C-alpha cells in the first residue's frame, strides 16, 4: 500500500476508492481526509483479506491434487519424499489460513467499509442525518463521530474475538 502524509490515524494511504467530492469543504480538510483514509483502510484491508484467502485456498487445491499425481510420476523413496513435501505444504498453507482468519475478516472489514462509504455519500449530498445536524454540531462533526463509531465497534468486536480460544469458549 502506498502511504502519503501523516495524519491522526497514522499515514494516509493513497486512495484506492473513488469518493464523492464535497464542494462546500476544502479538498484538504483534515477531518475529511481522516474519514476518507479510514474508509480507504477498511476497503483495502477487506480486498487484501479476500485475495489472500482465495490464493491460499487455490494453493491448497493445487498442492493437494498434486499428491496422488506425484505417486504416479515418481517411484520409490522419491515418491514418498515428494508426497510428504506436498502434504507438508498443504498443512502449512491451511495453518496460515487458520492463523490469519481472512475468511472471517473479509466480511467484517467489507461491512464496515460499506457502512462508512454510505455515510460519506449521505454527507456529500446532505441527506439523512446530515440534512439537519443536531444543534451545536456541523454535519462534518456528525460524519466524523459516525465513522469513528463504526471503527470503535470493529475494534471492540476484534477484542472480543481475541479473548476466545480456538474452541470458541471465553478465556
């Protein structure tokens, strides 16, 4: 991922998604850049998790299917070594897939990214809660609070899953 200038949440990524332009705000408004950076982070992370998960499943299929083929092609000690090596590769890839939890992370990150994009779009057109923000708040403040709320919920969900062991029981 390409990174740009530092901001409140780290380094701003180069945007991978198209977000609506807001004509009433300067393009370099820090709060809006932080919101866009957070949306971009979740979008990018969801895509990365999905791609990595599919790649690992593909590797498992290829190396798993190669085990019986190796027994036809090779003979003797070489056949056993080849089958053991291919089996070990399948085992390692499965272990990495289990360790990284990409199958669970992809839908979670995608959901948060889509919620954030929806709020950002509503904000850009002045719809929903942004049409008439609560007294004493601007619509930008409401957007920042909403997006931060989504990120906080995601972090809270992550913390809960970290407290569970592999059997699903609370530790």
